C-alpha cells in the first residue's frame, strides 16, 4: 500500500513540475518571442522559422536522446522520462487550447508583458521553468532534452545540472539570432537561462541538504527501531558517560535529509518528549541513501 502511495506521489510531483515547466514557456516565453534553451528552445526556434508545433519537435528530439542514453541512466529513469515526454508534448497542445477558452486567455501572456515589460516575462519564465525542472529532477525524472545530457555528465562528473544546462543553452539561444535577427531578444534569452539555472540549483541543493542529530534518551531502543522502520534511515548507537552523574548512557547518531527532520522530531516526541537532542547541518553526506562520491579525473 505504501509503495503504491509512493508511486502516486512521485508521478503527481513529476506532473506538477512538468506543468510549471510548460506554463513558463506557453504563458511567458513563446507568445513574446523569447527563446530559451534546451529542446524546447530548439523547438521554439523551429516554430518561429517554419510554424512547426513546438510539442512535436520536443517529442521527436527527446525520443532520439532517450534512445541514446537509456543504457547509462537505467530503465527506471527511462520510464519516467518517457512519461514526462508524453506529458510535456500533450501540455504544449492542451494549455494553449485551455487558455483560449477562458476570458482573455489568449492575451494573458502578451498582456502581462505589455504591462510589465519583456524583462519580467523572461524572469517569470525562468522561475517557472527552473522550478518545474527541479521538482522533476528531485523525483528522479527529467523534462528531457538537455536535462538528459546534464544528468549523463553529472553521473560521472561533479558538475551541477544547472551549470551544464547553462553552457548548452548559451549556444542554443545564440543561434536564435539567425531566425529573429533581434539582438535584444537574444539578451532576454540569456537572462532567462541565468534565472532558470539559478532556480534549478537553488531548489535542488535545498532538497539535498542533510542534518546530523545526536539523540540522548532512555528509550533509545524503541527510537532506533522506529527510525529504521519508519524513516528507513541508519542509526548508530554509541556509549556515553555523563560526567556529572557518572552514569553510562546510550546516544543515537542519525543523519537524515533536511525535509525529514520534522518527521523525526514528531517521532522522538511520541517516544520520549524529554529526550535531549542536538542538531547540526552537514556540508555533504556520501554513501547509501545519500549522494555518490564523484571525483574529477586528472588530466594526463
């Protein structure tokens, strides 16, 4: 039952991330001639030049990239990316139709920029798209395109996905000049990807932050069992001696993701509300259940 719930939760969050991603493009960027990066950026350039739908270009290019990377990134990632590609393709078709059926819907993106300027549209598009990619990445999925390339490189090199995407997108946006012949729009595109990559790295690093807790409690056995069974985190039990009382005690040392800390507090309060706890943020946690060690290769 819990596994089914986790699947539902994962794909719900992936869908939410993809919805934010496509909304950033459909509402803020495409209606105002702003070209971003990635496969969506390539699709937008082709759309401006030929009128070929962005969603179709997105689907075709992602299918090619996914076929090339499936062996490296694994079947689980491939399934999530295939689902994401289909959802994004559908959203690129559905959202404009939905907007067209609500009052002033087709004018929403254009009117927004008329009132606030294209700079604000580039900022909002970057925030929406970056947040959408971050949510999708955090669930082990991908929006496809350059995200796949970024995850491939990040798998073997200690380079953040946001930085990789930034480098690739610089080239894609520069190439949009040959279609629009508008240098100002190119500059808005650069502002867009700077905000997108910053939003992506900020949200991803936040989801990866961990805390280390030392828990002093006479109910250490029950606490250790519940942390292992309910939070699925390792627990170390260490011997301690209180210098004032000269009594020997046990202390639990636990490392959890930051977002799990409230759940751990709740668990501790249920077992022993008088427990003594110290909490510290840690710079990095590597090993099973956390990050993998990545070492830059030395140049020969």
